């Protein structure tokens, strides 16, 4: 039984979930939007928004922000997040991403688009 279990397992091990999260984060930071399944998008959005909030709390201290983000992202992606994306959201209190459903694809799963809000 799954009583009081807070995470969605997504039929993956912990290591595979972490890799999936890193891949989705990298894609969203590089291109500004990603297309994925709805369940993955719902699982991914709060985690990514916590990452942006973590960078915002570091403020102008980019070394601190880089130190906190580096375990999760590669160096070039972390720099883009800290130097380009986070300054856009200094006045915004959450809601950095938006999710829109695209419909059902050939495998009978809902597709969603997750994109950064301007």
C-alpha cells in the first residue's frame, strides 16, 4: 500500500526519476518550452519552480546560486538559468511556468506543453 507516500514514482527508480527531471529541466531552460506527457508535466513543474525560486533567493550572489544549482544541471545550462531566466522573475512570486494540454497522441496518452512565462 502507498499510504502517506508523497512522491509520484512514474514507474521508475529514484535514479531514473532524477535523470528524467534533469533532462526535462535542461530542455526547458535551453528552448523555453518542452512537449511531454501530462503526468510528467504535472510532476515536473513544481520541482522546476522550486529551482527557479532557489536561484532567486540567492539574489545578486551568482556564486551562491551556481553552487546550489550545479548538482542538478550542467554548467552552461546553470549559467543560462542564473543569468538570463531568473532575472526575468525577480518581481514574480511563483508561477514561472505554464502548462497547456495538446490532446491525445497515437499512444492514447495526453500530451502537454510546458513553457516559461514571460
